């Protein structure tokens, strides 16, 4: 299931980036491109891109949540610290012997 959802999630992320970059900024960007003709003609394109962005964002979030839920099922419930055995020996470290 993960091998099916990961490519879909990547494709949705790329499409979401592309659609967001295609949208016209609302800030005006120093007054560049704020003529009345472009405002009227870009209104319908803006509504379409806004709807596509919301759909892609919703699908991206859903696939991300599903991937998170699937990956949490594979995590072991025991800690690695539970499996470590403690050594109670109080011996001193050995000094290596020289080859004289």
C-alpha cells in the first residue's frame, strides 16, 4: 500500500506547487500587471485555479495522513533500551601487554 501511495503523494505535491505558482499574486507586486482588462479576464481563471489548489491540497493532506497511519503500524512497541543487558562487573580494564 505504501508503494502505491508514495508516488501519488509526490505527484500531488508537484502538481500543488505548479498550480500555486501559476496563480496570480493578490498583492499587486509593485503595481505590475494591474490593468482592468487583466483583472476581468483573470477572475474566472483565478476561481478555477483556487478550486484546483484546494482539491490538490486536500488530497495531499489525506495521502500524507494515510501514509503516517500506515507507517506507525510498522513501528515496534518495545524500546531498544529494554533489550540492552546491563553489566554489573566492576573489573578494571586490562592494560595491553607489550611485545618486548
